[in-house]
C-alpha cells in the first residue's frame, strides 16, 4: 500500500514551485507523491517538467467549458480520477469556485508572492515596489472563496533593496517560495496542520 499523500498540482506557467515540491519528494523529505499536473495553458513549461518526471501532465482548457463552475467540475473529476488528496496551486492563474473547494475542504493550498494580507491579487511584487514597502515576502495559505484570503500556513519575509526591479525582487521572493511551499506541504502530509477559524495550528 502506498501511504504517501497524493498531490494534484494545478499550474499555468513555469512551474518552479511544482519542481521544488517534486524535488523535495525525490529527496525523501516529503512523504508525498505528485499524481497529476493539470494546466489551463497548453504551453505551460510546468507540463514539460511533469512529463520529464514521468508524471501525468494534462491540459484542461478553461475556454472549452461553459463557465468557472463547469471548469472546476472538470478539474475535480480529473483530480479524483488520479486519487488526489491535496490540491496544490502552483502559479495557477484562475479563480477557484466553491465547486473545487467543497470537493477538497481545507485541502487546497496556494502560494502568493507577498506577505498577506498586504498586496493580494495580481502583480504582488510590483504592488509592493510601487507602494514603497521595505519588506516583501511570500505566503502559503489554504484557499477559501476570496482572493488570497484563506488561513495562513507559512510566511517568509524578503527585503526590498534599493534599485530593485520587479524582476530582481520576484527572483529573491521565488527562492523563499521554493523553501516554504514544500515545507507547508510536508506539514500537511504529516497531518500536523489543523484549522480553527483563521488560525492554522501546527503541532
Ligand atoms: C509564483 O511567484 C507564485 O507565488 C505565484 O505565481 C508564481 C508561479 O511561479 N502564484 P512558478 O510557476 O511556480 O515558477
């Protein structure tokens, strides 16, 4: 019997966070297995990463579905087909509906490149720079019905340096993303996370 946590990963782009989780699994740091990677974009490099690792890589085109709920129902069907127990959003550029959330209660995670609740939504790194913040960072959270509003699992601060551009800041934040996302998934896999309202308790 495979006692490892089965993870379904949703992506839209490069998939470097997916890669970090995959690498942590390969190194044996994470009692988990990625069972499928699903992208709404056919050309997402994340799909190529999955293929190279021998993981089922699927393109599910959101434009082929009648609306967000219908698309999420297709995602749920595919995730169930592969037996996913945890859904990891890794640069998945779609708004999630209750159709997905109710199928995986407190089992959908996301990473956001800001210290939430500051700078939710798109272009978080640019928002932080334009605001003149001195500190940026990243947040892993459970997904709820809002945009980047779910209970926080892990955060890491990253300094904003003079002369930073969106690119240099994003790269510095990404390094921390690759550290804390596998760590948050590990805590979930070990059954060490419990949610009480907004509080995520780690035991
Ligand atoms: C990351 O910055 C993540 O925080 C955001 O989208 C980006 C995805 O990067 N949600 P990657 O596809 O994991 O390389």
